C-alpha cells in the first residue's frame, strides 16, 4: 500500500517526463489576433514610410539604403529680423560591395527556426517599404564645408523600429563630431506612428540634443499630423514644445505651431515646400514670432 501512491504519481507524470522535444506543447497564440496585429502594424508602417519618403527624411534614406544627392535651398523670413537664404547639400552613397565586407548583423537566438528560412531572409536583396524593419541599422557619413578654416563633420547613426500593437516606434541615436567650437554632439530621436486613415498619420515626436563641449542640453516634444491630399501633395501640421536644461533645472524655452505644405513639382526629383508657423519664445516673454520658409529641393538618385 505504501508504494501505491508513488506509483500513481509516476504514472500521471510519465508522459511529461518522457516526452520528446518534438512533443513539447506549442506556444499559446490566437492566429486571428496575431494576423490583425501584423496587418495593422504593416499598414501603419507602410503609411509612415510613404510620408517619410515623400518628405525626404534621413530615416527614409537610411532604412531603404538609397544612393541620393539632396540639394536644398531655403529662403527664410522672420518678423523683426533680416531674411536670409540657406543652402544644404547631402550625399547618401550606398556601396554594396563594401557593405558585404563590413556588414554587421544581429540575430536573436532561435533554435526553432530552420536554416532554410534564415538563408532565404539573408539572401533577400531588395528592401520592401511595406514591411517593418525590426533590426538594428547602422549608418555613418562625413561632410566637408568650405570655410576658413575648413569644417569637417562626421556622424554615426544607429536605428531600430519597434512594433507594439498598431503603433510603430522608431528609435535613432546619432553621434556627431564637428571640427569647430561645436565639437561632440549626441542626439536621440524617438517617434511613435499611428495610422488614422489611409492618408492620415499621427506621429508623436520626441527629441534630445546634448552638445557635450558647450554643456547645452535641449529637448523637443509634441504631436505631428501628416496628411496626404494627392500623390503629389501633402501637409504636415505640428505643435512642438522645446525645453532647456541649465544648472540641473529643466524649463520650457519655446512653443511652436508649424504648418508645412510640400508638392512634387516634377517626377519625384523637384519638390517645393511652403513652411510657416508661430514661435513663442520664453526669451521674448512668450510674444509670438511668425516665420515663413520657402524651399526648393532637388533629389538625384534612386
């Protein structure tokens, strides 16, 4: 009798003790909910990628591996100040053969995935902007400014996209060094995108900049609404609050209400922007400061 109870327990537990790895219980999931999350998440990512491609953001160039030359010329006007023209040039050059030699990849350990699936994923060459890129992306660039003395700027950027439900979070860390008084600068950007309709995207913007040499620490936060009217016209409406940190004290330094209308003038390589808005800086006792920027942009490349 005294051996009866242990024998019964052993009989009940035996299937679990002697089960082979192939018979382990599968991870619990509800397929219809998983499919809905993937579908809605990819839709939100598709909308964000299209807007960022249209507005020619650095994120789009970095994640899609494009070779591009971007030339911007902006005429700036602000109340009670002199107007000025600012020209910007940026070259984003992709070198596939060099990438293969110095490629850095990160893969999470997952013994359940077959080698066939991994090899298919690694051999995929083209980047589909409809998909969500969840890996780490590293980019570096350098620029040279003709000045006295000449100014050289080098940057390194690390990016990663994170999906939570139907919201896409985009993290970017940038380290910049300039051979002048600016010195070393660290920037962090965190965007959260939620698609509202097929042509409307809500984005919450978070940004931090730390100028290490001058010990200047600033942040910016606020919502942005991206609205596509046609294939060649889009609007961006934003409300941004900026802060400064001095002597371990953080305070609001400016409010900005902004409006940007962007139009594709010719075959996706000539664009115009009309940007206007109001600043409310603390230094001017929160008095409104209207501004207007008229910009032309030329994009060369894929």
